[in-house]
């Protein structure tokens, strides 16, 4: 099984921070591309978090870098869910 690297970090934004998990192939030369994982809406995010992490690790073992990004007001990111807008989330996706 191919080795991977995993790193947790906060992406700074004008209106706070976004929690991110980055999974990468251990050998940078084997990278096939990148994937930005945007979580499902509301409670569905919490129900599938484990499966999303397993999928991200599997993709990293297959050579893909995967960035999992908690949008504004979601997960471990800054803000409250009710204060976030579609525009805020699109901006977060672009930053990711």
C-alpha cells in the first residue's frame, strides 16, 4: 500500500479561518492531480465525514492530492452556519 502524508491546517480568510485536511501521495513524483472535496450540505456533512476521509486517503494512495475544506460556518471553520451565504461558500471553494 502506498504511503501518504496528511496535514491539518487553517486557511486564513478575510472573515476568519477555514479548517482543511490535506492528503497527498508520499512521493511527490507520483502525483496524478488534485481534488478539492467540498462537503455535503448541513447534517449530511457530519453523517459522511468518516467515509469522506477514507475516500480522501484512498485517492491519495492512488496518486491524487486531496484537500478537504470546511466551508464558513461548517465543521471546524470560523463562523456560524446561519450567517454564511452561498457567495461566502463559493469564495471559500475558490480559495481552496
